[in-house]
C-alpha cells in the first residue's frame, strides 16, 4: 500500500454515481453533509492551495490521478 493510501478507510470511498475519474483515485474522500449531500474531496487540495479541494464533477481528465487498488 502506498503512503497516500494508508489510513484511508473503505467507507471514505465515493459511491459510483458521477462517472468521474475521481471515483477511482487514491486521493478522493467522500464527504456527506448533515443534509445528506455527498461531495468528493480531493486530498491534494489540502496540501496544495492551488489545487481544488472539491473539483466540479464529473472530472474526465486529471494530471494527478492515481488509480485506487482495493486491498486484498
């Protein structure tokens, strides 16, 4: 497991409903608001102020995409 995948719980994976590249990325975390809306948080935005924390969906191409591989 890479350093970027460590500590990311399975429940943080987004539901597959947007058809977005983010859904398959190691940097994504699904955030559910108190009203039940779900947003896709890009963890790279926390480290890089020039990168969007909540990119508009769906994302078709991302230069920082890294494919998530579920643990076996």
